[in-house]
C-alpha cells in the first residue's frame, strides 16, 4: 500500500478552483479509468486498487491517494503526473 499526498496552493475563486479540480479529475479518470464524484468541496475517486479525494480549500487543494499493491510500484510516476497537472491547473 502506498499513500500519495499532494498540496497545491492557489489564488482562485471557489468556482475557478472547482473547475481546476474537475480538470485534474478528468485527466485522472482518462488515464486510470477512475470513477469520480463530488461530495461538497471534496472530489472522491476510486477504482480497484486506487482510491482518494481532492479537497478544495480557500487557498489550497489537497490530493490524497491510497494505492493498492499493484499500483504502489508506480507511486512515484503517478505522483509526478498528478502534481504537475495540479500545478498547471491551479496556477490560474
């Protein structure tokens, strides 16, 4: 089991931050075949071997992911891709 925790600061409005989070979710859903669903300010996602949440705060977004055994070998690559996408979309 591997855990990934990414925190990205932003200066976006609530609406802009939600749109940015959706972009990250869409990319993840496409690449990792994830099911994503909003629960208030938390975007939850999962599939077999992967689960997590992207929580929107006033000035930062926090991504927490739990990877199962099969995906844990790719944790560094997954974290790098997601962190890069979050930097890109939350830059405003």
